[in-house]
C-alpha cells in the first residue's frame, strides 16, 4: 500500500488505554476501508480492578466512561495547521456524520505527514492554528464529538492536511508498554493492532 517509513509517535495520553481499532487489514481495522485513514487507531481508556473495563458503572452516560475528559497530548512535535472546537458532544449511541472528526486538531510533523487527533470534547481544544507544539503538550480533552458513539480518541496520519483527502500513513508508537493476550512487553516501539492494552513506558 505504501513504502514510506512509518511516522514515529508517542502515545497521546497517560494511563492505560485499549486499542479498539488498529492494524493494516480491513478485518481488524475498519479504517482500512477509507484510503486517507489507512492505519488509523481508536483508543479508549480503561480502568477498574481489572484494568480492562471501559466504564465506571453502567455506561449510561458519556461521563461514566474512563476516556471522558481525559487530557489528550500531542503525539509528536509540529505545527498546528487546523484546530476545530465548538461542536457538541454526541449523546451515547448517536453520531454526527456531517462532522466526522468532530472537534479535532491537525499537526504537521513533516512536509507530507499530518496527524489528525479527533473526537475532542467541546470547549477543550487548547491549541490554535499556526502554533508550534511539542510532543506531550496538551491538545484538548477526550470527548464524544463527531462520528462517535462513545468517548474515545481517533488518530491517523495523512500525506495531506485536508480530512479524508490523500493517503493514510503507517505509524509506530515509541516507548510503550503493551499487554497482548496476558503477556506484557516493556518499553517497545510497535505498530498497533486492535485488542492491545497500551500505556506509556
């Protein structure tokens, strides 16, 4: 699909999160059906005694999700080329397909690498177009805006700055802890796959 070197990123959060969608085939990652979103990743924070649950109680509201209102961090150094705020967060189970990324930020990390971080909480976006950011800087907070049925963060990298125009690019996340089928891998640099639990090393 693409022979370019993967973009090296850090995880855009602290704490332990579940990889809901990731990988390079449509059977494990629905983003592979949309060329500009190839290799896209969806993250959901987990908690509870097991460190594997998505909600604190019944999951009846966005506020009950561990992901909700969590700080979301820049996954790389770069320049903000666009930042959208002000769209409402969706009620659980509903979507806003007219604004698929919802409140989101786009970071230019190289001439042909644009990082999209989507579904941020209304009123939380903390950066503006033209601003330089460093990896780890707060971009906003996890919400449920856009084409989203529950609070989570979507991240993908395109070769152009306009959403869903261009080609998705491979990524590798550096310095991460990974749990896969009960086994732990310490301080690794990996591409991600659906079903992993990940957190910063």
